[in-house]
C-alpha cells in the first residue's frame, strides 16, 4: 500500500523535519467537520517511519470519534515525533515542532500525550498559539491525566452497573495493564472506591509504587491477560486485544484508558462472543480531551469535571444503542459519534457558507 492509499481517509497529513535538531514529525488531521482538530503529541521511538505513520493515522481517527462522542465541537488530529524523548528532546527540537504546528494555521491544536509533558507545551507555545494543556502557572489546565482517570472511573461505574445492576466498585477486582500517569491515578481512585487492583507495567518502579502505596498485587507483563478479575483495564499502548490475547481474558468487562485497544474491528466481535462487555476506548478515555477543551474556553475545574463525569451517561447511551440495534458496543459507539458528525458537521458547513 502506498502513502496516499494509507492517508486517503484523512483531510491532511503533514511531515516535518529539522536537520539541526533531528526533528522528524508527522501531524495527521483526520477531520475538522466539527471544529479544529485537537489531539496530543506523542514522542516515541518508533521502530520505523511506517510504524509512526500507522500509529498517527489510527490515533487521529480515534480523536475524531472521541471528541464527537463526548459532544465537543472539535475535530480529530494527532501528532507523533519519532525518537526517544529521554535522549533527543531539546528546546530546538520542540520549538521546530511548534513551527510545524503553527504552519497549519489552527487547523490542528496540540497538547501533551505519551512522551510529552505540560512543560514541553510551554516551549512549543513559544512558536505557536495552537497549544493547550499548559501548566496552571501558565494559565492552562495542567496535566490532563487525572481527568482521564476520573473519566475511566465514571465509565467503569457505568460498565459495572450494566453487568451487576450497581455502579458500586467496592469489592470488584480490576486488572490494570500499565500504571503510568493515567493508570496510577486510576489505581488510586479504585483503591479509594474499595476495589482490589492487580497491576503490570514495563517500569518496575511504577509497579513497586502501586504495591507499596495502594496495596496492589503485581504480576508479570504477559501474565496480566490471565488474571481472574471483574474488569480488565488496558492503560498502556494500543492494539493489545487480538485473536491471541482475547481468549486468555478471565474478565467480565474491558474498560481502560489506552487508545485503540482493539487490534482490528473484528476483535470487538471476539469479545462479544466470549460474553465480555467492551467499553469502547474512545468513549471511556475522553476525560483528558474534555479537560483541555474547557481550557480553550477559559478553564474552570468545576465545569471540566462536570463534563468529564458525563462520560457515565455517554457510555450508558452507547450500551443502550448496542442493545437496541443488536450490535457490539464498539460498532454502536462509532455510529453514535458518526451521527453527531453528520448532523452537526453539516450544520457547521452551512453556517460557514452563509458568513
């Protein structure tokens, strides 16, 4: 498949380089039907340029669905910087990247993601105003991870209510794959809610912290798929639910913060066939993008958290749609988002045409 075949579903894909800093970046704008494309910048040592392109295309499409399903007037975009942020991150590289963002004239608005921080956004903002997720000291909303975790908790309560008839998480056993910023915040909230947590992560220090601070049980990275639990919560990178891992799950539900958890759309059917309720990731993990979207309007913690908590209602609507239309929850969630894009996106085009 050629590059143009790969990107044909997207509005625009931009490749940026800066020889002096070593910047290699790809920005993918999937859709601006509902508004400017908002999505974070992932800084990651991809094994190849093809892998980076595949990731940014999948992530940007997911952002379109995420914003639409959350009821935001924003489109979907994403950016990746190829490289290890621990060794190649420099002011020059980040500012050069900011220049690439600025060249899009506001069609794409960036924020932090895996491998980037709120402080990185401050540096990027020296070259472009199309940045959100800034630290509170700079008038922003700060780290969006707690908001994402809060949204996952809201979704997990909705999932629990659908299966057991109560949204009380006390006594539930949750296997958390990945205890980074979002995963650790989720473990904290689950512990406070009376749930038991089992954790696995590539970083031994993060696992040790979860065990020592929250009483989590630790298992090996691969073993997490085999843990007997009520909810399996993927909170690391995507593509982990496939034809080899799904048969190993011993959970009643999947509900976590990772993007693109399903390796293919067929994996939604595999989960359904096993009687495992899947809470679609782009509905569940919308708390972060909701939080930074509020920042664009003038940040209010109360308004942002109120909107994040509505993820509970959004997921209930998805589950209801799935039951009514007799489809799996992932298909229902995609339809839920696409209907809003078609209804409101068309209206937006008409309004712009009349100006």
